[in-house]
């Protein structure tokens, strides 16, 4: 069983119903109102990647607030990488290196929970709530 099949199996065992995106480049799940994408990696990369795409559109009116929120999130929360993607959209990713080991349920569950927390924290920071 390759990593993709193992991750899909783990997601099902966690109660998710992963939906394939496009041409098998990933699978989407919903967790506490957050859309999270499992990005299918080449097995040679040894990494698992989960992404929360399109959190907020970036424009001239909110760019400074968005950048401040991104930096605050980076300072306050480990493992996640927020970025402005395609020049106008904030995405948060979590990439975990597993090397030649099989993916584990605990790791996948942790990644999903951290992304949900990061998403909530990002929105709070963007709204000026630093808690």
C-alpha cells in the first residue's frame, strides 16, 4: 500500500469522507468548518502535506493586516506555514517529513487539528483579536 492509499485509509478511520480533487492531485476533507486538502506527494518526497487553501483574498485594503497576521501566526504557532499564494490568497500548509516510514494515524490527526487551530488563530489575528 502506498502512502496515498494509507492516508486515505487513515482519514476514513478518523471519520472523514475524503473527496478527490481534480486529477488525483489531492483529497478534500472538512473539519470543524475548515476545508483541508491532503496534497498527494510523490512517494519519494517522504513528506505528508495538508493545506487550508483560500483563507482570505488579499487586496490593497487588507494587505498590511494580512501580513501582520501571517507574521504573528508564524511567531506563535509551530509547524504551520502561512503564505500568500498566487499573489492574492492566503493558504496555510503543514508539511511533515516521515521519510521511509509509513504514515501514522496520530500524525495525520495532529496535522489536521493544528491546521484547524491555525486557521482560527489566523482569522482572530486578522480581526485584531490577539488571543
